[in-house]
C-alpha cells in the first residue's frame, strides 16, 4: 500500500459493493471499510489495459497529483494498493452525486448563485 497518511490499508479491509462507474481501464466500486464502516470510492484499474493503452505516465501523474492535494473542493485521496499483479486500486473519499462534469453537461450551466 502506498498511503497518503501512512495508515496501512489492505483490500481485505473493505467490503466491495456496487459499481459506481466504468471507464477504459477499469471501474469505480463502492467500498465499506469493515472496521470503521466508512464508505469509500475504490477505483480499480487494470494494469494490462494501462500498459496496452500507453497510459502508465498518465496514471502515475494522477497518483502524484492526488497524493499531494489537500483541498475541500477535491476528492480526498486515501492511498493506493499496488501489490496486486492484475489491478491497481486507488482508495478515494466517496462523494455522492456523480461526477461534476456529468452534472454540468446535463445542466448546461449553473446559475451564479449556485456556484457560490
């Protein structure tokens, strides 16, 4: 585990629940921590697809950026599980409501008072 806050996290610490979304490299699943019962978004990336699509640098950059960020408007990155031979796991704060991009695309734009 490569962790942001030095807390050792293992995949076995979570109950993996329903799929929240899918993408080119894998999917995002809901995960419930077995001990503290908190809900997280677990981004599960297929290593072979990352390599096949030549996205290794992109994923590495995503990890580096998420690992350094600490801002209330950006999903909190808890850590990454890297020791699985097939998958890479990013453990993220779960924020209900879906991706902001999808909401904005559906709405077209937000009224100014909603953006404050």
